[in-house]
């Protein structure tokens, strides 16, 4: 199964048991619409719930720049069975973040936020609790770090002790230029992915299709998986955390994909898609 197909499946599949979501998430509105449609042309697409235009939390018309993203958001709404859980509708939430942008952030601001994670990147902090764990992490992480260094023509090395990794200025600038080659929509996806995994390196590798979403999540949880293999896991809690992380990271990758110019399909004629 290809990484994109897996990401779509993980994102759209139910990923939290119903009794858990009801217990831990705030009370949600019931589904009030029957049909979900997409309409638009060029680089403006809207999602309609029956005859109502979908709107953002700040009241703006929900309007995204490409057809694929609009369809994916529409599928999130069409998959609602009874109650609307916005916290589980990741593509909708990411789109709302860009459309409302309450902090008035620019893509330069988002790039700076992403780079703040670099010194404490998961891949640059091997565990020191046991030699077995360190060996496992180096075996799994070193090839990814080697690829990352080669791509950006840098030489990042794992941190020693509790201090942050040494990130030279030219390394930051090389990575910054890469991030700024994307528009604010795609870079929002990068930030969401980095925040999920606490790793710039894993997020970039997955965005470049060097890792699947599933593998990137597994690598970010390597120490946790090692510890639970030795001491056991808390019933359902660890699985729930993993499913939630996979869903969020898959959404980040899809958001980047949909908003990358090479993969965005421009529609020349106005069209209307009925989702359900």
C-alpha cells in the first residue's frame, strides 16, 4: 500500500472508539444536514451542507484553493454519522486555521516556528536509559538523518546529554529556504506535522515521500514502543494515542500534498460535486 493511500485511509477511517470520544471530547452538535456538495472553479472551491455554505469559526465563507482539498473536507463532513466532532476533522481545522488566521501569521512566521523544533528534534535526541534502546534508535534513525543531511547539504549530529543539538546558521537557512518554497497553506501543514511528531526531520522526510506516515509516527514513538515492549502498555490508552497521532500526521501530509502546486489540479470550468 502506497504512503498516500495509507494516509487517506488512516485519516478517514474511524480512529477513536465511540465510548472514548464521548467521554473525553466536549458535547458536539448533532448532524443537521443531509447532503454535502462541493462547488467552484479555478482556485476557489466551497463546501455546501445542503444549501448552506460551510463557514469558518470566525464566520468567513469556507473557500479553499484547490478541488482535491475541497473534496477531502467534504468527505470529513459526509462521514459524520450523528454528532459533529470538529477536533476529529483535521483537514477542516487546518483549512480554518489558514482562512481565519487569527494571529495574522505569515509563512515566514510559521517557518520560524517550525525551525524552533529543530534543536530538540526527536531524531536528534537518542534515549540514554539503556544501550539496547540507543542501538535501536541509531539503527532506525540514522538512515533518516543521513538522508536529511544530504538533502540540505548539512551535517546535523545527535545531541549529547540534555543540551539541545547544535544547529549551525547555514543549516537553519537551508531548511528555511525549503519551507518558504511552499505557500502558506502547505507550510501550515508542515507546522501541524512537526507539532504532532516534535520532529522537523521526520515531517520533511514524510512530505518528500521517503517515509510513510505510519513509519514516521512509529519512529517518533520508538522509545515509547521500546518501553511498552518491556513493561507493558496501559489498556487502550497507548493504542488511542497512536491512532490519534497517525490521524493528525496523515492530515498534515495530505494538507501539504493538496496545497503543493505540482499536485493541485486546476479546474477551468465551474463544477459541482455531490459527495453523498
